[in-house]
C-alpha cells in the first residue's frame, strides 16, 4: 500500500471461494495471525473458502495481506480498501461456518465466469435499456443506497433469497445484472438464479465498492452500507442522498437497531426524530404493534425490570 494513496487505518474487504480441507486449523492460524498483528474485524471460514473484513494500522494490514497471499490458495485474492479508524470494529471474530455467506440453498458451486468489470457494467447500463438491475443485498442496505432503477430484493437476510425468487420470475428471460457490496453474495446468487431458470445473468465484479472506486456516483444513488461501526461509506462528489428516516421521511444516513431486543432490526432514524419522540427508537413494525419505550424489552427497560423471573431466565440462556 502506498501511503499517499491509502489510509493510515485501512479497512480491507476480501473473499475467495476455494477448497479448504481443514477449516478449523485454518481458522486457528488466522486467529493467531490477526491477534499478533492487532487486527480487528470478522473472518468467516468454511470448506468452500474465506470471507473477511479487517481493520488496523497500515503496517499490520500490509503484513496480513502479504502473509495471506503467500499461501498459494490465496495468491490472487483481491483486496478492497477503504478508510477506517480504531473504532471500526470492536473486536476480532474468526469463526468456522457451513458457508462463508449463508444462503441455505444446498450444494451450489459459485458462478465465477459471468463477471462484468465496472466499465462493462456501466457500458451495459448505458447502452441496453432492457437490462434489469437486481440488488441481492438485504432490504435495509438498499434503503441507504442503490443503483438507479435497480430492483431491491425485499429480504431481511441473504438466506431468504431462494424463497424470494418467485417474485422475480417475470425476469427469467431478461438480461439480469446483479450486484452486492463486494461480490461474494453475487457468486452464489448468480448460480441460484441460473439453477432456477434465469437464462442471462451477469454480476458486477468486485461489487459496489470496486465500482465506486472507478466511477464514483455515476448511476449510483446514496451511500453504501457496510457491516462495521461506520454503517455506510460514501463518495461525496455528485452524491444524491436517498436515505430517509423510517418514521419522518427526512433525509438521514443514521442506522439504529430497533430498541425491542427480540426484534433488533436495523432501520434509518433521523436524530431529530428521536429527540422529538423517544419511542421512535422502535421500528415502525414494533410501533404498529403498540410497543413503547416503556413496554419494549431491552436492557434497563421498565418491562424487563418488572417481568417476574425475567432476569433469571436471561442468565440461564
């Protein structure tokens, strides 16, 4: 990394689908490496590969990349780099999972040969009016930002995508251009779409992050949701904000979790809306159910303090 071109506290986003015969051992090695370097973030490991995002001082991040690429299985792994700080991740988490991104569609080899470079993606959008752009991220991600005219899948988790495909059936014979944050979800989603009869599917290589590195906000609206303490990242030049408070409709890029712990859904909430009404920390669905900040279940809430035996139950879970 060149110090003039890259941040002093980089955040790296990376993945690769590659066979790992012993994911537990690989996880142990990754945990030890990251701990030695003082890196924080999340790494998910499975027999199908690696999915990670880490942050730390530039020297430590550079060494991590060097060590990872020294493993011939990851010699060509791509790194997407953005600016963070010491608070981007609160801790290090390295876990072994059945999948590096949970789709739950059974054995499904990722699509590796239908990628469009950001330049080809942009050209296809501009030259072919019949293409269909599909955002395969979660619904709350697309509320912060998305490609212009894209269809945002109304899903709360990636694992809900297989059941959602019936709602996209009208596009099976159209040219589909799908995208996600960094590309990992698209490689599985593309394979799923083709398995379910979609005939002409392409995916954005490197995802939104790589596209914006090259073309900024051209054809893009709003900001890009990220899974760390920053919540969103943005390109300021020609920015068209689209994030709106779920309660008031005012412009905001501030995400919060619903105050009611059993819900905990992420939604956009303007600071002025919360100041005017503390109950707005509850998502619209919980408010519709009649919950208030007095009756919702959260740490320190009146409802939790007065529930008979509640604290004992929580401690034994």
